[in-house]
C-alpha cells in the first residue's frame, strides 16, 4: 500500500469513528442555520428534567424518566442518545441555544451547547426536542435563538406591525423585544458564540408555541387567526420571504377529560394551516397538533394544565414534532445519504463517498446528489455522516431516524479488506 493510501484509510477510519459520537464537533460546513423561536411560558420552558422532591409522581413525566423507560432510544448507545455512559446529559457540539426569558422585566439569558436546561430553572421548552431532531438531520451547524415571556398574548404583547395596520392597536412590546434580541445576537454572533466567529449564517425557520392567554379573552381569540397570519408575514418581511414556519398549537386538555382547554385558539391556529383557507401559506407553514402529546396529572410532575402539567416528555415531543414538521416542509434540503440514487443508504453510497473523497464533485450517477441534499463543495465528513447515520434507511424525507452506524463501519472495514486483497 502506498503511503498516501495509508493516510487516506487512516483519515477515513478517523472520521468514520468520529461520526459515531452523538455530540459531533463544530464544523465549518457552510452557513450556521438559525431558527428563531418565540412564545409565552411554554416556550420559556416548563418541562421538568429530573426527579425533583416536588414532583408529584417521581420521575414520571421527566426527561430522566423518558430516558430510563426507553434506553434503546434515548440511553447511551441508543438510536437517539441523550446521555453518556455515566448517565450525564450530552452537550451537542453541532447545535447551540440562546434563550431569552423576559422574566417580567428582569431578563435572563442562557446560552451554550444544546443540552437540557434552557427553560425556567433548568427545565426545558420545545427547543430541546427540536434541536435533537434537526441537529440529527442537517449537515449544518444549528443555532436556536429563543425569545419568550410568560403570560403574554399575541393580540397585545406580540402584536406585529401588520396587525396594527390591519386592525389597529399598538405594536407589542415582545414583538419589539424579539427583533431587538435576534438582531443583537446575529450582529455579534462571534461574541455570543466564539465557535461561530467569522462564520456566515442564514435564518432557516421560525417556531411559535403560544396561545393560552389569548384563549381567555373573546376579543383576543376572535382575531387570533388574523394576528398569527400577520405575525408570520412580518417575521418573513424581516428574515426572509417564504421562511419555513412551524406552529405548535395549544392542545392542552382539561384534567380528567378529553376536552380542549383552549378550543378557540386551537381552532384558530389550525385554520392558519388549512390550505383551503390560506393557500398562500401552503408548503411553507406547518401546524403541529399537540393533543397527542398531552399527559394527565397522574403521569406528570404537577397538575398544571396551562403548563402541560410541567411534563418534560410532553415538551420534548412538542419540540420533536416541530422538528419533524420543519424537515417535512424542507424535505429537499434533508441529507439522506443516498448518494448513488438507489433509494436506500447502503454499500454503494459508502463506495461513492470513499471513491470521491476530497474531490469537488461526485462522479457518475451521484453527480447531482440524488436524495443527498445541499453539497458544500467537497466530498468529506458531511457526506460520510449521511451514510453512517442512515445506514439501511430508505431515502424518504428525514435523517437519522434510525441511526445504526455499526453495519456501516463493518462495511467500511470490509471494503478496506477487499482493497488489500486486490493489491496482493
């Protein structure tokens, strides 16, 4: 074997093994993908993380309970690991969070690598599940920029300029705060996140989870649909026409019943996602139905309907649902690893990556990256990740849904052995 061949094999083995780490390192792999999240207290984050003394039902309804009940999915070595071998929460290197909580005029800002704790007092909002799903899917570094305040309404606090133009009133204080905070972070990205210093960014999506307080006022829930459409229009006027938007609706149920606690807001949110009512939003706005994520008080840390009973599993699922909805909206940009166009991620895709490693384009059938998503210009770690993290998956929208890297590594070693035998 030539010296250069030894180097290539060593490099490939190194990057293959590195890609098996759930907390992938930061990579200068194109613009940082920024997701702006906004809403009231449930966006601040009231999903509990651990089994605290005040929990009414032990670890039920906590992230820790979710991991312990589903180790094959969320435990160390699972398909979607959240903890390391010692049970400590993983900190992702490819997803970062900036969380602003107005805190009744005494703002609290938390920032860092994606891990539990970016909600109130170490709890979680939708950013945790969203970051896990989207972080597993995209071949770009991700920044979730969350601005929230409890007890606020879309009709007053989040009222956007178009709503004022169309129906009167005044621009809301949280609309102003949203723009100020987001612009402040993006203008000084390297100061807030040194790992992004010098990097370009693009606002890739907007997430909204809010509505409880509007649901208590006839005047506010009556114009909720129109206000939300205007909010979407103004967010897009600020951060990009056609920006994908995901709304997690207000699907809490009254305790002991299957009756919606805020039916008027819930219906208004769903109407925004109705293609017959809003054809102008088809294809770039998704409304996630959160009612399947509801858990009653006896499966939760606390009986508190307006905070989803402080259920951390529910909050994770809301965020993950928002992530899935975003990936569906943007399916063309999702990396699947199907680089040879066969419809399945398998040996041919691994061959394609290795045979074109370091070049500026794939050869042959994979030149257009069928099913492969955006290409950063060099066949490298990104493309290898697409294969290893999706081995055996079909090239349907979604990425990392069943990450089983071991067969891919075995195939890689088998390929290297074939190469050795050919040179004998």
